[in-house]
């Protein structure tokens, strides 16, 4: 028995997705597909000014049949708890941004709900929109390595530049959606929620003692990309407050306009570089300043800044580095988590800067990067020694060869085509000792037919269920089909930490692998089903164990920032229409080193999807902010790539196993979003156009072209 | 009003200007048709009306009087495209998938890549970058 | 969905005559064709009308026929039917081209030519085509049919000469002589609202029309005149600058639109040169 079973191999195979059939038949249940008896619909009334005071709220409707909630109805604390408890669940007096939730309404008839008019009396004050002029920093970080002055003294050349990135909207195709149901003396919240335990904690604080038991259950989720990481906590609280007051289930669904207007976006960034190099192109000093626009509340800005700054020097070795970073307050809706988490912004800066360095020094862009890329044993900006799995050089060489970069670069010179490349890296898991603090847990239990995996890791489309089941199947030596994966329900599953930071495979997958090995030892010769029949239930909960070598100094930002890094190189070919200034990506080669592809088709899907999202970030996606509000909050006016905007994609996955990950796997989900934007802009540079910001929309390219000599 | 829904006659008493999308989801209980924008941009609400793909969020239900409407539920669970979407991981989060599959049905047999790309331009997917969807459609044909 | 649809009223005519009577006797009514413009407004809750007239069932208005030398396109002809129509492809291929670039397939299956014309957006993609084709808008009320030259149909931003008791029943397109040219600029390759859209014909005297650069679609009569008289490109672009009034908006800038309009004019002229009569 055992022999046959251990030969089964799910890892490394593109097994059928656990959720494939439900999604292909329309049977999968997303939040808006659920209905509960007596359910009401909820609506959020929001501020209309970016800064000021709420003087009065006037209801212009007959309240019969309505549930109306304001901050006075909050039994616990009026705060959406996260890193800093600065964001109120509902505005009391101070208004810090447009679309801040002020009042909540519920009614069983959606049309009546919609028809209810509420007048807000708001007293405007002077807003701050420019992060550089903002008096308030949410967080500052300083990373220092070596001696910067000495580095510059050694330099033959100094190159400077400023690079800017705009907001990016997640555009998960399923808008935010939550349903709160008063149940068994407690409150159960169902929703499109990336991190059920974040919502759970926030609800506990807001509901206080009024509710004995809070339970959060993730429903099938139509995309998240970070946008459903922290934001749904507030929506869950809103729905729960309405449900508490009405004692009825309340469904709160945002329409697309509300979703775009009110919810978080990727932080806009300004990145300044001053770089010293020797004549032959060796980096000797990197002085980097990073400014993130945090919006009106902290949300996750501190952590986004942290990842952004750690990645800001790129995957390069340099002995003398200073990275000074700050996340600033502005009177705009708070920016938050978005795939990449600060790294796309800073890596845009460094990779466009590297291209400008190559240009300034008359060096070949590949050669310049080759010379400076991290090799095993080199140290990063935080002083971390990168491991044997460091694949930066191989990734670059593979991409250059595979794409025909050098040949095309020559051939395209002076034509309407350009080719550019970008190197990138992405740390897997929480920064520094973050994982230790999280102390994530994951459970495997026997069932009558196999085993069930219980984690709070959510399926957002990236394949969590499938990939966890594969890891458990192989670690346990049972067929993949016999592994079930439970829906994340805070009432049933342990806290495996949030589904973020490219940690779900590497970190949670590893915990599961160990738990499975423990079970396997207990089973002896029996299959899980046999064991279950003979001995009854058995469950093993594994907990995160930090690799011994990790040392991290949170104050000085020194040490082992991430347990592992994944590596990438993108080569992008573009075509420019000089009459319309439209740039079309025609071909993209992506080489990603990810340790181990547990499920090659899923991995490829992450890379393809992330790359196209990155192309949108580079070329199309522009949030127009007017007076602190997104003025183009519709899919007609905020445009993401369609089938006709996507180029030919050539994806290569390399595997340098990381021995702390399950079967060698590292994090992958975020990596591919880091490369496209700088590679696109570097391709545009080959056309003689000096673009230093994104989105590089035709209007911006035209302006840059007019300004370029 | 009457129309044919997934090969069955239905008779409903609904407001004539209700969106077909809401009638399908709320009055007929068919929640496989999704709403991503309500402005005709995303295609998540795509259904077939008399064999042609339309956005159910932009169709007043009165305009399908007497017509044949097919939703994802009408394909059952063993349509070649459904199988191909599973095999090729054409669905990640899955919210665009019902609409994608229904539009793909109208592409006809053995569509070229160019035809697929043009045909699916009204169906946004934020997860896949579309490549796996092309692979699925090629496999099914 | 931000409109209370159960409070909206829909009148269901049995025939065109019936529809016209309803318009006269029971108005004001908002004609409802493929709903691709109207229902966006219904979804956003920005529509004032509450009473609608359903045109969708009026089959005779879908026809595309040749009448003598004139191409007649019914107001309810969808983009898909324009793309599929051999008559359209032969006689006015740039109309089929424009239709192919509208929205995505779902919009092409529902959006109508009459709706595009009536909606009167300066960004309507078929409008420059109809302008250079010198189409005639056929308007009908219960007791009268009017034929309005396209150049006289629009009177201002989103304003037309159509009276509330009239419907657009179709467009008549005389033979177009010369090489036809069309280009839409929308940044995204599909599902895009035009930042600039141009249609042009290189015949014995050139015809050029632009969308999205003024409150209405415009014919560049000055430019046409100059080019027809043998003026150089510099002169033509200079005149174009005077003819258009682009603005900054959510989607683009006036400078960009001005620049691109000039560039496309030159491209049209270059690409159609040597082949004209
Ligand atoms: C996602 C999306 C993409 C789009 N892309 C494009 C694009 O690329 N290019 C473009 O030009 N447009 C585009 N549109 C707009 C729209 O599709 C077109 O304007 C379409 O032609 C409108 O036709 P309809 O039949 O749907 O009009 P409806 O929405 O039914 O009506 C539009 C207006 O015209 C009036 N009307 C309609 N028919 C008549 C008639 N026969 N007589 C008198 N009045 C009438 C209506 O009362 C209403 O005011 C897009 C729309 C969407 C939702
Ligand atoms: S919901 Fe209909 S197109 Fe997006
Ligand atoms: S699979 Fe998520 S939007 Fe397409």
C-alpha cells in the first residue's frame, strides 16, 4: 500500500484545481450570490469633502422600515483596528478624505434604500494633497550600509534621477461584498475577504461586549490583489453594525463606482536616486529617497514602506547604501495593500535609473546589470547574505538569450520599435521577524475519506486550495483527490496568518508539510481513512518555525529581511505610433525563479496575470485625482488591459529550491508585478523618449518626447 | 412576460425595465451570471440572447420578450469549454469565467488567436492575463 | 444599480406608426433602442427620464438596403449587422471599420447606429464616418418625414434638431467616391472611448471629419478646401488648428488631441496620396 502511495506525485503536476468545476459551471458562490431569510440591503453615506468637520446629518426620508446607524451605535471602540488605530469605523466629527463612511442605512427594498436622501452639512478645511508638502509622516525608515560619503569619493560618475509612479486601482472584477448575519447569539460575517482574521479582530474591537461570538467566513472571492486585505474589515463592521441594530442579516455590496471611489489603491511614489559608479560601471554608492503617499489613514502604509525600501536598491550589490523612506499623510482615501506592496514602486525607480546610468556611462545595459547583480554570498542593503538559491544572474542571462535582446536591440535602433529589460527580486513572507510574531498555525485532520486541510489562507484565484492539497497529498503520501480543503471560517480554522506577502505557499505550505509528516508518522501503514475508521478522529496542528539563521533588527533595519527571495527579469518589446504616441507592448519575455513550481499551470497563471497587471500599471491605468477624489471612478474611464492590449507572453520558470520552503518553493504571487513597468519604460527609452514616470499614457509620452532632445 | 431561459419557458411578473441581470439572479435564482461593473465594460454579466453575447446589465428585461436566453447554468457541467477551462486553469478567481465561456461559445469552431482576442475584448479578466483562457479555447475547439 | 427601475414606465409599440403616435400623444418619451447608452445612465442613476418607448422590436428599422444608388441603413441596425453587411463593406467600409472598433462584441450586438447618432456624443465613433459620407438623417413623426443633411443635424453639445415627437428611422448614404480612411485613437485597443476619431475620403475634393475635438463632430471644411486647392500640409494643419476646439477632460488633454488630430490628418494625406483621382 504505502509503496504505491508514496509514488503518487501531486507536487510539480498541474492537477485539476479544487475549485475548477464550481467556477466553470457558475455554481461557485460569491458573497452577492448568497441570500438569507429576512435579509436587508445596506448602504453607506459618505463624506464629500477631503478635509473638514461634519457639522450635521439630516435625514430626508421617513425612517420607518429603515435601520440607521451612526458612530453612536458602535458598542465597542470606533476604530478599524490594524497597525495604528487611527481610522474610525464611522466619522464622528473630523473628515479626512472624500468618501469617508459617515452613516449607514439598511432596508429590505433596495429601491427604497436608494431613494433615501441624506444631507450632510460639512465644514471644509484646507486639505493637503502633496505628500512632499505634508507635515505628517506615518512612518520613516532609514537603511544604511557602509559609508556613503566614502562610496561617492570613490566614484568616477554620479547619476541622479527622480522617478514617479501613480495610484493603481485593483479592479478585482468582483467588487467588495460582505453579509453580516446575527446567528446563535453571535455575529457571522460572510464575505469577499482576503484575511478573515483581520476582519475578525476588527469586529471584536468594534462590537465589543455587545456580541458574544464573532465568526468570519470567506465566501468565494472574485479577485483581491491586496484590495481585500485590510479594507473589508471596515465593511464587515458596517454590515455587522446594521445587522446588530436591525437583528436581521444585512448585505453590503459596493457597486463599481463606490468601490473605486472609496477603497484603497496602490500608493503613489516618488523615488530619488543619486548613484556613484566607477568608470567601468561598478556601483559604489546608492543614495535613495522614497516617498509614499499614504492617504488619510495609516492602514498598512508602514509595512508597504518597509517592503518598498528594502527592495529599493534593486537586486544589486553595493557596499555603500542609504535608503531614506517615508510614508506621508494626505487628504485622499487611504492607500493600502496591492500586490507587490511597495516593491513595484521602488523597483520601477531603480531599474529605470539603471537604464539611465547605462546610457550616461555609455555601457551596455545587460553588462551593467551583470556586473552589479547579487550573487550567492553577496549582501543586500540590509546586510543580508543571499543564499545559494540566488538566481539573479541566471535569470538575466536566460531572459536576454531567450528574447534575442541583443540582436533586437540593434535591429530596432532608429525604428518605431524598442526593447527594454528590467531585473527584479521579491522577498517571500513577512519582513524580518514578522513571521515569528504571526506564529501561524495550520491543521490537518483525518476524515472518513481522507484528510481535510484547515487554514485561514484564502483562495483568491491564485490556487491556494489546490496547492495546499498538493503539498499535503505528497507529504502524506495520499492521492490528491483525498485531500479536502476547508473554506476559511474563523470558527473552524486556526489562524494561519493573512493571505498576503507571497507567504501562502512558502510559509503556510511549509507548516502543512510538517504537519502532514507528523500525521504520516502516526498513521503507520494505515491510510487516513483506515486509521479514521479504526481509531476515530485525529488532527495535527503545525506551527511556524523560524529558520534558525534569521536575525533581524527592527530598529536599524539590519539583517535578514526575508527568508527567501524570488528573482525575475522581464524583456519587453514595444511599438510606438508617433502620430498618436500610443505604445503597444508586442512581446514580453518573463523569466522567474521561484524555487519550485508546486503546480506549474497555476504558477504560470500567476506570472501571466501579474505581468499583464504590470503592463496596465505601466501604460494604461491612470487614477485622475481631483480635489482628493478619484474623478474617473468607472471602468470606462479607468482602463485595464483587454485581450487586445496584451502582447505575446513567453514565460520561463526556473527552480532553485529554497530548503526552508515546501518542496523548495519560494513566494511567487507578487514577483511578476515588479518587472513590467520599468521594462516598458526602458523600451520606450530606446526610442529616444525620456520617460521617468508611470502610467506612461500617450499624453505623458508625447510630453516627454517634446521635452527630449 | 415570457421568454425561454436555458431551454425552458419562463413566465415572470417583473418590472419591464428591470435589468435582465437582476431578473436572472434574483427572480430566477441563477447567480452564475455576475455583476462586475454595471456599465457594459467588464462582460462578467454576459449571457446569450438568441445566440448572441450581450451584457445582461444593459438589457431591459422587456427586450428579451420571446427571445431565447442562455446563461452559464444552461450549459450544464460537462460542456467542452467548461472542461477546457478546468484543464488549462482558465479560471483563477472565476468571477469572469461564466461570461468568458459564454462569449467563447459564440466564436464558432476552431477560432484563430486573432479571432479569440477580438471576440473576447469585451470580457475583462484581472487574474489570468488571458493566456490561459486562450489555451482553454484552443483546447476545446 | 442606482435607479429605481420599478418606477420606470415602458411603452411597447406594435409598429413604427404606433410608436410615432405614442410619441405624439403620450410624450414626452425617451426612445429606447439597444440601451447601451441609456442603461449605463440607469446603472449610474444619472438618467432623468422615467418614461420610455421600446424600439427594439421594430424589425423594419433593422434593414440595410440599397435603393437606387443610395445605401439605406435602418436606425436599429446594430454594429454587428453593419460589420456583417456586404453592402456596408462594399460601399462604406469605414463604417464597418468604425463598428468593429466600438466597445466589445456584446456592445456591438446591441448598440445601434440610430442610437449612436441620437445620443449625440462628440466621441460617437460612427459620426465622423457619416459626416464624410454626407449621410442624410431620416426623421419621422406621425405625419411627416424629414431628411436632414448630417452637417445640419447637430446644433451644439449633445443637441440635435430632432424634435421630441420624431424618431430617427434611418440614414441614407449616397455613393462615396474616393479612398476612405478611418482611425480611432482611444489608448486601449478595445472598449475605448475615442480621444480623437477621424474619418476621411480622398476623392476629387477631400472630405475630413473629426470627433472628440469639439462640442460636436465636425467637418474640416477649411482644411478640405485648402487641400483641395493644392495647399501644403503646413497650411492644412494650421487651418485644422483653427477649426477644432479640443478640451482637457478625464480622458485626455487639449494639447494631445490637437497634436494627434494634426498628425492623423497628415497620415491620411500621406497614405492616400498617389491613389486619388
Ligand atoms: C461598454 C461600452 C462601450 C462603448 N463603446 C463605444 C464606442 O467605442 N464608440 C461609440 O461610439 N460608442 C460606444 N458606446 C456607446 C453606445 O454603445 C453607442 O452610442 C450606441 O450606438 C448607442 O446605441 P443604442 O441603441 O444602444 O442606444 P440607446 O442607449 O438605446 O439610446 C441612446 C440615445 O439615443 C436615443 N435613441 C436611440 N435610438 C433612437 C432613434 N431611433 N430615434 C431617436 N432617438 C433614439 C435614445 O433615446 C438615447 O437618448 C459604448 C457603450 C458601452 C456601454
Ligand atoms: S456587469 Fe455588465 S458588463 Fe460589467
Ligand atoms: S479569473 Fe479572476 S477575473 Fe478572470
